C-alpha cells in the first residue's frame, strides 16, 4: 500500500470532521474535503494508468 499523501490526509480529516463536529459548521468543510478527495483520487488514478501505458 502506498503511503498517505497530503490529500488523503485532507480527505480523512474532512470525513472525521463530519463525524465529530457536524454542528459546528465544520460539516460543510468536511463535505468539501470529501468531494475534493474523491476528485483527486480519480484524477491521479487516470494519470497513473496513462504513465503505465507509456512505459
């Protein structure tokens, strides 16, 4: 398994924020973090497959 990158940490922090502090306005930040996490994961996965095909 690969080591966690910064956006993995941001994504997991956002998920934790949703669970721990849903009433403190952090919920929106958590949702945004989760969305960014998913989008970045998809983008990176595409880049990895393109690089693998070139090699």
